[in-house]
C-alpha cells in the first residue's frame, strides 16, 4: 500500500515505523529536515521536506497514485487542508486527519466530500480519555481493550502474590471457575513473550493477557492477583483538553478533583464541569496534595502536556499516599523506565492513537486494532467472510487454521454470543475473530487469511 504521512512528530514517526515493518511504501512529509533525517536513519522510508498542505509538496510525494494520506501534524488546519488538497487535486481514495479542537469535532456534518473531505477523524485526546476510563473500570489492569462493541475484552494484568493461580498450571483455572470461560492469549515474562498452553505455569510478576466476556473480567482477574476495590476518588493533574474530557467522562461516577495551574483555565473548567472540584495550583505542590487529602485518593492521573511534570507529580502523589497513579508520557523512551515502580501505569498517547489509525489501514475486513506493550504486540478483530471455497478460515475448526507463528485466536463473537477459542469451534460467515500477535511482522499473513478470493490453490 502506498501511504503518505504528513507530519514526522511523535505520532507520525511512530506510525511510519509501524507501517514500514509491514512492507508498505511510506513517504513522510515534514518541514523539519532534522526530524526527517532521524526518521530515515532508523527506517527505510522516503522523506520530503516541506509543508504537507502545499500542492507541489504532495505532488512530489506521489499523491497522484497514493492509496492513502494520513495527516497527523500538530496543526488541525494543516491536517484538514492537506486532506482537502489530496481530494481536490489528486483524488486520493482515503484521507485520515488528526483533529484535536473540540470546536471542529462537534461539527460532524463538516467532514464530508462536499465540505472538508476527511474520511476518518482521529482525536488523540478522545482516544486517550477512553483508554484511561477503561483502566478505571478494571482496578489492577495494565491495559483493558474492548472488541465487538464491548461484548468481549482483552485485559493485561500483572500476576501478583495472593492470586490463586500463581504457581499453578493454566489448566487449573477451569477447576477454580467451572462456569466461566477465558483464554490466556499471551504471557510476557521478563519482557519476553510466551505462547501459553494448558500446562504453562503462571509465575509471580508475569504480565498476562487474557480474553473473556466483559461480565467475566473481574472474576478472571481475581485468579491472578487479589481483587482490588472499585475506585471512588479520582484526582486529575492538568486541566487541558485531556484533563477536561476525562473529568467530564468520570464526574458522574467518581468524586473528581482537577488541579490546573492557570487561573483563567480554572475559570473555564468550572463553567464546563458539573460535579468536579476545580483547584488552582501546582500539581507537584506537596502541601497542596496533603491539604486535598491525597492519602484518601484512589487514583491520581497526571495528564499535563509536560512529561517531567507528570512524572514528578505522580511520584510525589504515590509517596504521600495515593493508592494508584496513572501517568501520561509522550516520550516513548520514558515509558518502560518508569512503569511498574512508583508509577503504576504509564500511558503513551502515541501508542494509544496508533491502534485507531491502524484499524483503517489493515487489509481484509479488520474492524479493530490495538497496539500492545508499546507496539511490541498487537490485537486485532477481523470479520470472516465468504464460504469454505472462497475463505481460508470459514468452515474450518480452529485447530485446522494455519496461523502464523506467534499468533493465537482468543475469542469469536457470533451474533452477540461470545465463544472463547477452543480447537473444536468452526468459524462461520460474519464471525468476529479476535486475534493476538506477538510478532507484528506476521500481520500481512493474518490479513491474507481474512481476505476473500475467488478460488484458493
């Protein structure tokens, strides 16, 4: 696939790296030559120095025969104009734009071919807010992802002392919970992936990815660590776009306090938020945190636009009593360094956003993509089409499907019924199949399984 990426920042660069691995023809446009040089030194891509909304720059990048344009600069206006030029002058089939400002996002009728021709809108703030909200729904989870419109979830959890399954084979979970079906898709031990079988023993410290029907998630989590109490009190550090969206989503279910250093921004927040307490101050001020009873806070969430401020505020909050801290980290080099110590969960906006973008790039009928473990693994939801003659999966038992190495099927959703993957299950037309890949280099092989052909030889 020939893809033009406008913007070589964190999102654009991470996306280029993901797509270049999969043998796509990638061209990245950015006015910053140093950024482009650093990117081309790491991966095999073509780069164009210039502004991605200029017609001559898009022409130089090969827009005339590009399959897709993805505009992810920090400017909403440049992104939208790049899509407009690509559509008007080059008839680019698919145009994806990163749009952050709510003033644009709430005007849904704006984005159509006779107005602003954007096929897919990506809002990092919305994606990150949804991601953090899911984490709060499952206390103790490192990652929580929904598939098939919420019918089934994939959850990552750290196996801790006190979990009944620690030191036992995975097969024992059926004895512990005979009425609940689940599938462990992968285990990461000391940073290395393991494809589990029934006799795999769970060790303390393992990062376990499992799939289950949404209503069974908490029960399965209780097998891997002592079940945490539901969260009630949430403190948000940072009243920017993400902080405000998060408070709006949480304030009806949790007791929310939001700390913002700008007095004028606090005034705006207090006008838009209905139940949240808005505090004007420094989120790394120890005295302020103590005065606001940080020791009684269930979750402290740092989402300012400054990584260092988020890290310092989170570490301080944890040391003086916050039960759990979640920290937004834009620099991917920091994420692995800090998560798992005093900071419980580090959220990367780039990796969270990448999944939304990849959903629209995958071949075959792929309707959901989630990037896992900072891009090392991937979970996808693909729909099976055709029949036993035109499909490589329809009509086959799961143990008859030739899956690429490192790939497992975790679950199938069939007309709202969740079927946890077992060898005897046959895939039927229109089944939603949830797959887990520990080797992203195999994604093309997985996509081909779900592409319908006239005949197979």
